[in-house]
C-alpha cells in the first residue's frame, strides 16, 4: 500500500510539472495564448456493481451525489488547450436484491486536454457566443467507500477505513482514471465564460462501490456547471487602429507590424466603375489570413478572383481567404467596384485576421461618391409619346397648345407588384377608379399610378380622396421628372427645390397615418430599389430627407395594428431595427421606436 501511495504522489507531481513545461513550451509560439481558471459544481453518478438505475434519469432519486472542482489551463492553439483539475465528489447507490447501499467520497487529480470542435472545421470564426468542445486526459483518484446493509444498517464492507471495526478513516485507496466527455462554452464577455460539461470517468478499480464483483472497472459521471475567467490582457480580438492606421503586434514578436492602406481615385462617380487598391503590410507574419471589407450599401464588386485568395461577396461584404499569405512583407490587392445609384461620404471598413497571432486588426477610411452626371433632357417628342394621359392633364395639354412641357409631375401610386403583372381593369373595378391608370415597369417592379399634378399639395389632396372614398389605404404620392420616375421625393431637392416638399412643408394631408421605418443614414443615401431587392420587401421603399438624415420607410396605413403587423413581418426577415412611425396631417410626429 505504501509503495502505491508513493507512485500516486509521483504521478500527481508529474501532472503539475508537465502542465508547466507544456505551457511554457507552447507559449514560445505565440504571444496570445491565455491562461484561464474555472470553478464548477455539479452532480456525480456512479456506475458499478451496486446500482438500481442504469441511466441518468433513474439515478436521480437515490443514486446521485454532488461535487465541486477547480481547473486551471492554458490555450496553445485555437483548437487545443491543456489543463490541470482537482475534483472532490461523493457517490452513492443501492441495490435492493443485494440488500446493499454504498457511499464513497473521492478526490481526483487530473491532467487533461480539450479540443474546440467548431474551430477544427471553421477556424475563421472567432469570438463565438457558443463553442462545443471535447475533453480527455488521465488522472488519479483517492477514495474511501463503504457498503452497508439496507435492512439493518450494519457495515458490510469498506475501503479506506480501519479494519478494527471502529469506523475510523485510514489511508485512501488510489486508482487511475481516464476522463472522456465534452461540454459547451457560453461567452459572456471577452474574459468571462460559463460552461456546461459532462464527463465519464473510467477507473481501473472495482472498489468505488465497496463491492468487488462483476465489472472490474467502476466508472462515474460528473456533470457540472462552471464559470471561467481568462487571465492576461483583454481577449478582445478587434484592435482599434490609431490615426495612422498602424496596429503593432505585441513587442514579444519583434519587427512584426500590420497595416492596411487604401488608394482611391480622386473622383468617384455614382454609376461608374473604379479601381479599389489596398496595400497590406504584414511583416514576417505568414500562415492563414482573412480580410473582410465591409462596403457601403450599393457598392458592387465586379471581380471574381482577387490577390490569389478565395473570394466571397455577399450583402455588400467582401471576404478574402488565404491558406498561405504571400511571402512579401508588403503586398497589394486591387479589384473593380461600382457604386450603384448612391452618393455621399461612405465609411470603408477592413478587418484583417491573422491566424499566426489569432488577432483581428480593424482599419477604417471613407470614400466620397459624387452624384452621376445628369441625363440629357427628354425631348418634347418623347414627352408626347407618354401614352395614356388624358388630354385634360397638364403635360399633354401644354404640348398640344405649343407651350413648354411640364418637367415635374406628381402622381398617386395605388399599387406595386414585383414581376407579376396586375390587370388594370381589375384595379379599376376593385377600387372603383374612373381615372386613367398608368403602368410603369423598372427593376422587376410593376407600378400603377393615377393623375398628373403640378404641385405636391394637389396630389396629396387627390390621394386623401382615394383613401377616404375608394379605400386605397396604401396610396402615396410619387414624382416624375421628364416622364421618368424618381427614386424618392428627396431627389427634387436638387432637381427642382421649388417643388420639393421639405419636412416643414404644410401639406393638405388630413388625419393620422402609420409607416414602418427600416433604415436611417446620416450624410449618405441608399438606392431604394437596392433595399427592396436585398430584403425582399414586397413593399415599395419611400425616402424622406430631414436635415442631414435620409430616412427610409415602407407602407401607408390608417391604423397602428396594420403597420405593426408589417413591422413584425420585416423583423422576421432580418430588419430587427424596424419600427412604426406616425404622421399627423403629413407631418411626422413620432421619432423613436416607441412611437412617442
């Protein structure tokens, strides 16, 4: 027995020395591998000769003990970590046919390792909220166990207690143990995690239940809930870059630095392609890398292959993946971009992840996009060819009398359908419309409108009549310039300011209306057709301009319930920031998500 205790003591010392040696060795390969400490508590269930239940559920009543533990470890790779653990627990069980019940208390000393399963298959994903891992290793348990008769309470057998019948404790029994299991980590902050773990411990002893019979290898499960703290510098992987956009790798890796520099043309015109060039400085760093560039809404990447990297472009985000970075300390990438119907000052964000340092570096710049050059004015002949306008309407009456054709025209839109054509006679019958209904088609949308008005107020008055008398609840005013539909009324601000209905314009729009706001942009603009296509809205997007803000809404409703129903539908599509806004007599009266 004494010789076995010495062996167990030597093994425990070896655990600690191995942990320190292993982590010191691995720490030379990276400056970012972090120590962590974990405390946990949970339940223990034994599996041996003395048991009634053979599964976790059936053991809860009389065969479940409790335990707690402490673990310290260190990550030496995004996939692997090594740890040392101490566990104190008790086991209990019974078997009526044997007239026996047992209790054991044990202390486990373990050297183990964990494997992050998700990072094996997708190492590009960092800072997950949830991680799944597997654990194993080897260890030693020091235990005492005793079995008693259920009917009389008399002692039947024991280990780790004196044999003189006094019941006094003696030297603990020892056994080797191999843990096999797994768990789930939940990230709370950069340094704090909680984890749920269940591990089967297989031993080389048959004495855990104080009875040597049947199986020679007793086992037990320890299922725990724990909390983990990561030591050292912040584990936050995104570094904000200073003004010069240079992020230095910690000094433990000399002469390594990271930088992304943009080279943009002096003039970028909306609707015209331009070359985006980036110079990437990575020093002596090699290995895998990922560059994520978040482009403004409306920016389209035209190239399929960039810089010898695997390329993905989706939702205005460009991903470049390198299995091995170019050997040059500085290399350049370039690709063709076209801004579609957007203009203004836009942020341009790059996030470079280097597998060697397991860190992200964030770089920001901006690009100024000027409005596309104005199209040549439509001729009078082209205006005459806009068929379907009644002779009493302004545009054709002025052409017929030889007067200049009206450039700005307001209509009231009553319906829009993506791809599918709506028969005009059905619209007329449904809403009892006697006026001529005009149909426009652009960007896969069929749009149906009524009337032709020279002022916004006249169009609003007609719209209110359609809502009140014809039940066209979604009717709203649209503007045309030289016969071409504008993206939004805000375009009039530059084309014809005198006809632009600004936010403070007094509008003859009686009553209360509800819309759903989906987006607001400061000092920028987005193409409404692009928004419709990205989110598959099935609703036409309206743009409003207030000071330097452009606000985008959908829907026109006379009740909050209808608008809120649309909002809930949009939230399910991913527009989680959508909210209902209220208009009174054409003026917006709510500016927050509570509609207050």
